[in-house]
C-alpha cells in the first residue's frame, strides 16, 4: 500500500502539453461511416447490432472535436445497463460544459449496453451476456462480442486515454474510487489525475474495457461510484471534478487546474483489502456506511433471524483498521454473501482521513 497523506500538487509527472497550436488545426475524428472535423461536434446513434425483429440496436455517441490539437479521450458508462451514475457524468461533460477552447477530442459514450439499459438489467438480455467481459470483441463471434467489437474499433481504439464509469451491483454501494493498472506509467498518471482518495491497483479481469483498452495502447481506468438504479448527485459531482482534473492534466482544458483530493491511498496488495462475507443467513443491521473508517474489532454489522433471538445473533467485526469502500444495501443475506469491502490504511492516511471528517463535522455544526 502506498499513501499520499498531504500533497499540494496533483500527479508525479508534469502534463504533456501539446505543441503551440497557433495556426495548427486538430485532426478529424473518423469512424466507420462518419467524420467529425475540427471545431465540430455531433450526436450519433451508431448501429452495433439488431433486435429479434431485425431493427437496429443503436448506441448514443457524442463527439466533441476541438479546433486545437491534443489528446483524444473517451468517457464511457453503462456497460452494465443498470449502472446509471456514470451516464449523467458523461452527459454533463458532453452537453453542459464549455469546450470552446478544447485542445483535443472527447468521445462520449453514455450508454454502451443499450439492450440492458432498456430492460434496466445489468447484463445484455441476450443469453445473459456481460458486455464488460466481451472486449475487445470479435467479428463472427457471440452477440456480445460483436457489439463490443463495433464499440471498440470505432470509438475506443482511436483514443489516447479513457475513463469507464461503473457502480456497484444491485443491493450494494461503493464509495467513489478508481481501479487501475498502476504498473503502467500512463495508467498510473491518469488514475492519480482523477484525484480520488482510493485507488485499487490491478490490471482487471480479461474482457473488461479498461484492461483490453490498456493492452491495446489506450491507457484506461475504471471509476466505481455508488449503487445501481440511481442518480446520486454528490457522487456525480465528485466524478465531474475528477474528469475536469484529468482534462487539465492532459492539456485538453488548459486554463483548468489538476485537483488534489487531500489524501490518497493506493492499494497494491490483496493483503490490504478484503471482502467480509456472511457466515450465517439472516437479516443484516449494518453499523457503518461507505467511506467510513472502522477500527480493528469494531462491529461492522449484526445478522439475526426473524425472531431476533439473543443466542442466534451473529456479530461481524472488522479484522483490521481500514476504510469501508463497498457495503451491503440490501439487508438480507445467505451464508457467503458479501457484507462490505474493507481496505487498509497507513497511520498517516488514517490521520488525514480523521482530520477531514472532523472538518466536515465542524462545517455541518456551523450550518
């Protein structure tokens, strides 16, 4: 585990600034069937498959191509159709922000899994396939891989970096954090630029967008935030701060600043994180929420049967002092179901987190 408990700057490396763009025009962005010239933007409904009736399945894509040269960045959401927070992040960046002085290009994919989104289901409702285990896709393969291939070749591979937004699955919630292959220097730079407090290191499972894009030369991170089937405004706003910080770091918005989150921990080792699981079935009374610090031995939750009989109450304690990154929302479990995701913190980082919580409480009391 590596920690940055108090720093004034954003990342370890200075941003790569594009060459002086006076008189230099950005390149056109091209995809199969279209072209967006410098200084133009377009809202596209791009066909990636067909329904049982033979009607097209189209995903919404917004391309904002700045007049000035710079990196091409993709922002994607709803690879799982019920994960909604990222949709609003991508939409606001695409349609509410001022990109008049954009240096580079934004490729915004707010809903990649359109069939799942329409059904409000996590997976493609076509043999229950997971789109986010199907990248980079392949022609002539399964329906999920064909869709992934269309998305990947047209809108991911042409990019220089990417941010893929997710939430927890149904019945659980996550604090905002980044997942990234920190062994890749450009991915590490991108992850730190997003300015989340917690980065969980790892290359990710095979078939995930961030792993396959990174392997294809497009450094990509996953941002986890909140729960499924919700717009959670505080998390959306925090993610928008992260996007703005990335655009500043990589020179797309040159008048903006990289944001420093106040403290940061990078979880590198499996020994520094654990999913705490239920050893009994029943009804859960959760004592801590996402983003809370728990001490070793603290009661995280209790599990009881419908009669709340004293002798049958199961108490679940924290195995080490750490931060609750993910937590159960649906208060019923079978044995083996996850209760919370706990990550370890160094003493310096715990001090910084406690200082932050004390300041937040003081502000609340003043109001």
